[in-house]
């Protein structure tokens, strides 16, 4: 037993018995230990003495507690941590098996399907950790253990703990955080604001190596390896290994994008992209050739739940802006938002929505600023037509939405209606707090049920903050109308409020489809068929893609006006075309066809 191991055994007497040294790395030495209390073998990692001195026990142990909260089948759990006689250590289960590095030494190129399984399981672990605010920062074959044919990720959060606890002093020890062959460009550049996309890059490097037999960048020195990721693009992995599927090679290429904005926004998206498309899937069928797009809800990359509404609102505003462009078919909000939080591959989304391109993005709040990313992806081949990152004040959100919408029009070669100077995104309030409340209201009203009360309160609060906010007043009218329609409020209680709010909205915003639709809903309650029909038609003239107006107008033609079955069917069919995955338009179409005995 080495001198260090002997001193460690003395320091841990009564807690762990040291069996032998298992290995060592740049930051720690690993020992096989025995836990006498629980009669089990454990792996004890001890920070190198110079690093332990630089960090200090209190800071390191405080940060490492975050890792102890992770509980996932593909994450090696943290059992214990502490300080003893100057040693900083942490304890994990001892896993029977081998590391991925051991496997790659024996077999440099793994079977294609086995490599995919390992990568998907690691991606699942990363997704879980990222959702809990933990970025690994050192994904590499040495930290991926293979046990009973499955991957388990070790040392989760250790690099984060080292960096967060001792960032000013760690570099003085000469220890590099991260591993050059697998390090993301932003980590190599010393970016302190790393997010999950850094781990996605590292996992892309690992999968590349499992298939090609070597990482994407190799050189004689660590500095040269790091420099290459800023100056070179690695060759497609399918060009270095026969049998690698094209879709898998594209997934790796996207994970290895130099700019984080161009990578998958989440590890879950990468995991989904590593699932083989089924026969007859969009990867094997002709993609629609018309100019079409789906705008997915922007992913909330921060821990602030308020940003969730903001991300949804950004996507909804862009949908509304793009819907104004002649020659561009835009998937409806409800259908696009049905993929929120899911792991669907973009090819599947494109197929289900019959669109050729998808806009996806993310929102992160950093202090007083927002970081908004957006990327336009061609569904057929996964190629990024455009990507951008915006670091702005929250008040600039409307300008960002306008820029994104205009860029999409340019990239898809869609002409702007009327003039290139037309504004696509119109701020309807200058009060950011009122805007955020309005977005909350839209989120609640789309859920229906008891959420209608929350929608009503959000719209009311928004209008109180800005009495000139026409959209907030229209939302308030819709909330009262729906509460009355579903019998939550009696018409006697709901109608006066709905009528007043609808009247205000159309006075403040006569150019808004939402305002005229709100008035039309009230006209139905008043049995003013001609007035309701006129307002519905005006709403659809202003916004032909407004599904709520189409559904309500279709219902009006079917139930309140005799002889208009054909128009009711046409409205419902158009609504289904816009919202192919929304149950409400489909039920309306079924009702229309049934009423017409078809």
C-alpha cells in the first residue's frame, strides 16, 4: 500500500477500509474501499493534495451537495463526502464492470447499435441532471461506466464543484478542468456560464469516437487539440466508418457544432435524434416542398418558472407574425405546442405537421438580461438554415421577435406583404409587466377548466397596468365568455363583463382579429346573428390563420344559422388544416360532417 493510501486509511479509520488503488486522473486518485457499516464495496475518490489546498474543504463540500440530490438509473450516485486529515474525498458505489475507456482500448470501434444505446443512456442522464441545474463539464469515456450492458455516468457535478468552489485559485495548481479531446469550445475558451449544451458537445465527441475509433480532433499536444475545434470542422463520422447511418452522422455533426446555438437545445433532443427512424418515416418520404414552418415553444433554460410564459409568448408572437406572410404556411399554435417537453425528432415533427422547416429556441434569464437563442432547421436533412443568439434587456423582446420573423422570411424567400418596411411584430403595450401577465393569461386560457379563472385574473391585472392594452381586454372578454359557455358562471354574471371588455378591446384595437372575435362571441350571447357573423368575418379577414375564430364561426354556421352547413364544414376543415393535432378543430369537423349527414 502506498504512503498516501496508508495515510488515507488512518484518516478514514472507523468509516472506510482502503483495499487498493484503482486508478488516478488529473484531479483525483481513486481507491477501492469497504464500508463496514453497510458491508459493501465503494469507490473513494480523493482530490489531489495541491487541489484540496487550493479549494478548501468548506467551499468544496458545500458545492458537491448538489450532486448528492441526483437520483437517476444512469447516474452513479454520491454516497458520502467529507474532509479527513486534510483529505477531501467523495464516495460512490463500486461498479462491477469496466469504463467505456477500458472497452475502447480493447475494441476501438464499437458496434453501431451498441454505441447508440450508450449515447442515448448518457443523454438521458444528462437531461435529468440539466433539469436539476447540474452540468457535468467532463463527459469522457473514463467517466462512463459499463455495467450489465448499460451506461452509468460517474463524477457528476465534480468539475462544477471544483470550478464553483475555487475558480480563482484552481488554475494556479496547473490542473485543467475538462478534457481537451472532449471539451466544448466555450469551455475551452473559459466561459464561466456553461450550460447543458457544453455536455452535449462532449457526448458528441464520445459517440464520434465510439464509431470512428478516435475523437473528432487529435493532435500531439492538448493545446493543439483545443485550437483545432476553433479552426477546423471534423469530417462526417460516416466518412470514417462504414455502416454509420446518415441520420446518426447528422446528429453527431449537430452536437459538435462550434456555436452552442446550433447544437441541440437539450440532451433529450439529442437522445431522440439517436433513435433510428422507422420504415416509412419522414426520413424516407418526400418532405413537403411548399414553404412551410412550425414554431416550437422556446425552451426555458433557467430555473425561473416565469420564463416559461415568456418562452411560450415569444413563439406565439412569431407564429402570429409569420401568419401574415402570403405564400408561407404556418402550423397552428396548438399543434406546434403539443410537442412541448417531448423528445420528438424534428423529422417526426415535420412529418406530423406537414412542414418543411422548424424554428426552435431557448430562453435563459441571466441577472437583468435575457439570452434568447433561435435556430431554423430544414426538416429533410437537419441542416441549420440560420441560428442566432440574442443577449438583450427584457424590454427588447419585441425587436428580437421582429428580427427572427424577418430573418425567417428572408431565408425561406418569402416576400413581405405590401412593403419591406412593414412591421411584423407589433408591440401592443410598452409595459413589460403587463405583457408578461398577458402571456400568463394566454397560457391559462389555453388549458380551459379551472385555469380560466387564472386567465381572467391575469388579463384583468394586465389591463389594470395598461388601460390601453387592447389584447388584454380581448383576453378578458374571452375568459368571461368561456366561463359562461362552460357553465362556470351564469350568463347573467358573465355577459355584462364580457360585453364591456369586448367593446373596449375593439375600440382600442380595431385592427386586431382578437378584438373582433371577442365581440363576435358576445354577439352570439345577444342572439345578434348578423352582428356575430360580421365580426367573425372581420376577424378572419385580419388573420386568416386565427383558429379560434374559425372554430367559433364554424359552430355559429352549424348551430345558429340554417342553410350554412357547407360554410361550417369549410371553416372546420380549414381549422384542421392549420391545427392538425388539435382535438377541438377535429371535433368541430366531425360535428359539421355529422350534421350534414356525411
